[in-house]
């Protein structure tokens, strides 16, 4: 009997530890979700730890325990968005990098890869899994021009703007760092980004995005992108 009780103790402790970890992760995620909302509404300076704790429905010391302070929670919220972008865009960005390692890539394949990148970007910004509170959080942070957004800017450059620019460079026969190349890449990406803006949705009469509307945006890009590069090639010839 004593041996049985001895074996039961570690099992009970393991279950308690697992439950504690689960509760801790739940508290952490609730605080990050609250951070998106409160920082978007009030800005970094206007948000207090009390506002954040109340919105998350947790005790005030939880912020210090899990994140150290308000800045730590803010950076964790940025990190959550960065991790989502990395997870979502890494595969297509990797395919582009692998394809561009070849000296010669057919124009058709370059356009296909650019459209794959844009498709993924559309889903990131407008798909059913997007976080509206996260988008508003980033929009407010951009206005405040906070240094904590540096990781966000870097992942956008590495996984979206950079690959798009490299593809455009091959398609128009200019260096990737050439200003015209970058302008064209940013303009093409901007066609996707504009559909996240409330004004564009209101003009279209779209209260929200669903699969059919996402498909319409993708189809529009499949019309525009080849036309852009066919026109560019015609102008050069």
C-alpha cells in the first residue's frame, strides 16, 4: 500500500503541474488578447496595467508575473503577430527563394510565384483567421511609431516585401534595390492591403470578408498582375 501511494504522488503532482501550466497559458493568452484591444483603443501611453488586467479579467500582478511590465506585454503582443506572419508566409517565401536560386526562371513561373505570394498575403489580411483587433493594434502602433514594432517591420520585409521585390526585379530586368523595382513591388502589394481598409469595404458594400469575397480579390489580382508585366515588357521592347 505504501508503494502504491508513493507511485500515486508523482502522478498527482504531474497532473497538478499540467493544470497549472494550462491555466497559466490561458491567462497569458487572455492578457495578449486584451493588449490588442486596449492598446488599439488607448495607445501605449493611454493604456494602464489596470485597464489591461480588467479587460483580461485577471489580477493586476499577473502582468508582472508573465510579462514583467506593460512594455513586456506590448512586445509580447507584437511578437504574437510576428509569429503568425512567419508561420503563414514562410512556406511560399521559401519556395520563392528556392526558385530564384536558379539563374534562369521562366516569366510564367515568376508570375505564378508572385500570385502565390499575393494569395497568401490576401489570406493573411482578409481570411477568416485574421485578427481584427491585431490589425487595429498594429495600425495604432504605426501612428505612434514605436520602436517595439521593429520585429513586425522586419518580418514584413523578410517574408512579404523582400520576396515580392526579388520577383519583380526578375520580371522587369532591374536590380532588386532599384527604386523603380521597389515602387512597383509595393504598388502591387498595396492592391492587397487596400482591401483591409474600412473605406474600400464600404465602397464595395462588404460588411466583412467571407470566402467568396477573398476569392474575388484573388481573381482580380490574377487579372492585374500579368497585365502589369505584359505592359512593362511591351514598353521595353
